[in-house]
């Protein structure tokens, strides 16, 4: 494995499972010190394991006190991140719905984590990076932010579109401070998030039918672009969207 992230400290939210865990593991394999952040404290600890270059931190991104506490703890321990992947998110299958059928509570729960939580992650990442002299922030976006893919997921699509807008605003506001912010758009990626689709042969076939490359994505598919955006190879990229979706959003 090339060591493209040697000397960097990276924090990944939602690192107990799915895309976040794969990216965190890959960053460590590429030479970074990695912080596994998740509201699932036991899951983060298990994912981080006992290697000295990895540490877990409890962080509920929808709770500002929790985010602030985690950044303070990391700063005191000498683990201030140069790279932050704002990746944690939820999709409330079975509850999220077309607008006319959508319960306000489901809307609020989704927005609280996916949009407000991403805002709080970026707010405290930027504060920390302003003190340390810059860094790279990566927001995990979604095809549902870009096209009609999420027409039955009003809250999720709206929260992800908000995340894309937030990333662009923060990118423009802090470029002069050496803080870059980019968006990675995974396509349909088989993780615990989407078992409602992957466990149902009909739904799975229907979604794969809309992917030009003809298969589901795996968390591994998302790692390479994350390494590029975390590394200095991407020094001139900010405010941009990078799609790793098997071509789904070209349709
Ligand atoms: N899987 C897909 O098909 C897909 C496609 C596009 C985008 N995404 C996005 O990728 C990101 C990761 O998704 P995934 O598929 O790996 O999901 P996942 O459910 O497998 O993992 C999500 C992780 O986030 C954590 N989390 C949830 N709420 C949290 C909170 N409030 N604070 C801290 N941690 C929290 C969970 O505990 C879990 O460990 C999400 O933002 C999701 O919207 C996923």
C-alpha cells in the first residue's frame, strides 16, 4: 500500500460501520493516524482496535456539546485532525416518504443528523483547522442530492442536498485559510444503511438496473477518492463534487 497519508491525522465520523469504517481503515493503511468517531461508542472502539495509530472517540454529530467535547479531547491528546471526513448519516427506510405522506418527526430526525450534524462537524473542524493552519474536509454526499433518485426519500434527499450546499459555502468561505472542502458522492453502496434494499432481491435488481456499470458499489469503491482528497495531491481541488456511483447520475 503506498503511504500517501504519512504524517497526517484524520478523523472520520460514522467510522463504526460501512463506508466510514472502510475509509478509516484505508487511511490508516496509507500511513495516517486515524480517529474513529461514532455515536456508537462500542462500535467505534471495536473498529479502531488497539493499534497505536488509531483511536476511537464518542461523538454524536447532532449534539454540539458532544462534537465540541470530542474536538477538545483530541486537541488535548495531541490528535488534532488535518483531515476530517464528515460521513455519518442515517436514512430512515420505512419512515421517510413522499412529501405528502412524510411525518414531521421523521423529517426533523433526518435533518438533525444529516444536515445539522454535518454543519456541526464542519463548524468545529474549521475552528480547529483555523488554529492549526488548514486542512482538508470531505463531506459524504449522495446521488439523491443531484437528481430524482430519492423521490420517495424526501427528508434524506433534502438533507443530502443541504450537505452539498453547506460544503460549497464552507469551501468558499475558508479557502484563503488553507481549508479545502470537497464532496464525495457514493452511488448505491452495500452497507448496513441500505439493507432494506440489499436484502430484497427485487429492490436490489431494480437499483442495479439503474447503474450503467451494472453492479452495486462496495465501501472499497469509495476509498481511493477519499485518499486523493485527504492527500496533498488534491491541493487545488475545493468546493467540488467527486462522483463514485457507477455512472448512476449520468442517467
Ligand atoms: N450506502 C449507500 O448506498 C450510500 C450512498 C450515498 C451516500 N451514502 C452516505 O454515506 C454515509 C455513510 O453511510 P453508510 O452506508 O456507510 O451507513 P452505515 O449505516 O453503514 O454507517 C453509518 C455510521 O454512522 C453512524 N452514525 C449515525 N448517526 C450518527 C450520529 N448522529 N453521530 C455519529 N455517528 C452516527 C452509525 O452509528 C454508523 O456507524 C452517509 O452519510 C450516507 O448518507 C451512503
